C-alpha cells in the first residue's frame, strides 16, 4: 500500500492497539461496538482509554470503529480475499458500494461487511489500510477482491 504524501512519518503499532483493546472491560468494548459511525466514538470514554493521551484524530477513530468486529490472526489472508471466498462470500456490488461511497458511509458499509463475514486479519497489515483509508485504499480493496477470485492458480472463472 502506498503512503500518501501528507501522511504522518510513522504509523502506530497496531498490534499494541489491538492488545490494549483486548484488555478493555466488556462494558468498554460494548461502548465501542454500539456506535453507528466513527465520529460518535469521540463521546465514548472507552476511546480515551484505548488511546490514552492521544487526541482522537480520524485515523484513530477508524481503528476503534473496527476493533470490536475483527480478531487478530497472524499471517491471515487480507480482508478483500476473505470477502471473495468462503461461506461469507460478498457480492461484488457490495464491494463497489464501499469503494464508491463517501465518508463516513464508506466505513459504515465496510463495517457491515466485516460484521457479516467475521474475518480474522493480521492487524499489523489491516491497521495500515484503515490508517491510510481513502481512494487508494478503496481501489486496493477492489483489486484484491478480484485478484483473489480470478488468480491464475484458480483458473479463469468466466
């Protein structure tokens, strides 16, 4: 994934953030789960416990918006690959719905897909996607979805 020119010099340790999330109480985790859009997190005490001493910038809100719904699994297939295969296969129209939507609806739609599929991802990689979320990340989601379905190893599906 390419890093935008105006990006901060360093991304946080997403595995450390996931570890802090796992240490929250069930009630605090529920606070994060019960929001309808990322901006609502700014009024939840659990967000400030998850990111102590850090102002709630949009990147952190995106991470917290997905933490309750996605487990960590080292070396797991990327999210788009999981959307394109298995029992929870997602229709391509829904992938394009995410890619074409504007904030915050793009993240809300993506979270709905995540809730449906219940993926396990490598947070070290998935965290970067959320951190740099935007048009390039959406394009990569679409590309990875199709590459996983139509790879030469699986043969051409027509």
